[in-house]
C-alpha cells in the first residue's frame, strides 16, 4: 500500500485543469482549486465516496454559482 505524499499528483489534477480552462477569465486558479477541494469533501460527507466525475460536477456547479453572484454584483 502506497502513502499519498506531497509529490503524488492529486487524484483531481485533471478535473482542476479542465475547470481552470473552462473558467479562465472568470475565476482564478485558486478559486477553482478551492471549489474542487470543497466538492471533494462535500461528496465524501454526503455519499461516502468522491469519484473524480462527481467532484467535477459539484465543483462546476459551485463555479457557476460564484460566477452568477459576481455578475449580479456588477
């Protein structure tokens, strides 16, 4: 059994990269990372697992909501 270390890539690295590209110009990379992390923990709490596709869907919804709020603030 291998341990996860700082050098190991995140299991969500591809998810983060895709969402950074999708939301470029809307959200910073830091915001995308925070949404992915929040989605990961939320999925674990609610379903007991955090498959990358589930984390991606949740994080994308978070990012859409944040964009909507930002646009309403003008």
